[in-house]
C-alpha cells in the first residue's frame, strides 16, 4: 500500500508544479509586462514614431554602414519626407586590444571595441529628448595569414556595427514605448 502511494506522489508532482505556476503567469500579464519587439504598440504612439525619425549622416565608412543598418531597421516604408525627430550619431571610435599572447609574443586573439553616442532631438522644439552612449565588443582570431586576419577583423567589425544598430534601435523603442 505504501509503495503504491509513493508512485502516485511521483506521478502528480509535475502536475502540481504546473498548477502552482498558473497563478504566477496570470499575475505576470497584469503587471504591465509586454514585449519590446512584439506586436505591442503604445496607444499614444500607435507605432508611428519610429518611422518619423530622420537619421543624420555619420562620418567614416563605419558610420555609413551603421546609418544603412538603422535605415533598414527604422524606415520599413521608406525615408520620411518631414520627420518629427532627428537622430544624430557621433563618429564611431574603434579600439583594438590583443588578448591571447603566445610565448613568442605573437597575438592569437584580439578584441575590437566600437563606441559612439546617440542623441534624439525633437525637430519642432530643438530639444534633445534622448541621449545615450552605446558600445559593442567583439573578438576575432589573429591568424598566420595576414589576409585571413583582415577578413576575420572585417567580419568582426561588421558584427559590432550591427550590434550598435540593434542597441540604438532598442533604445529608441524603449523611449517611445514609455511615452
């Protein structure tokens, strides 16, 4: 009899854990939790604020790539003719640091750090409404072949620029979802 009772407990234990989780999930929906990149749109903005952002020209080749990434992310229906906001991004600064050094003083791994700052201004008032510093870190292998090292460094740089664009997009989404 006792052995049969122990089998029942093992059978119902996962079910009781699941039942205990249901009230938590129901309260989670009432706390204001909502996805940042989902279908949720703020009732005030109605999803129209992000396409109404003009993007200034960013200096250097890395700036061109970052601007193109931001245009792809923010302007799904084309560039706005009269944007309400203006996004300015400072020149991207790049730092390269050798990480793994062999006994013969040769680097085998390097870290690439890209930093910039963004500011979003309301074009009607000229007031800066959002200002943030953004940074992306990535690493790459330093190989014996100079060409292969340059290719891996270039790929790491492009990934870091995509990460900067993702961070800027996320900051803009958070700002407009709080309005």
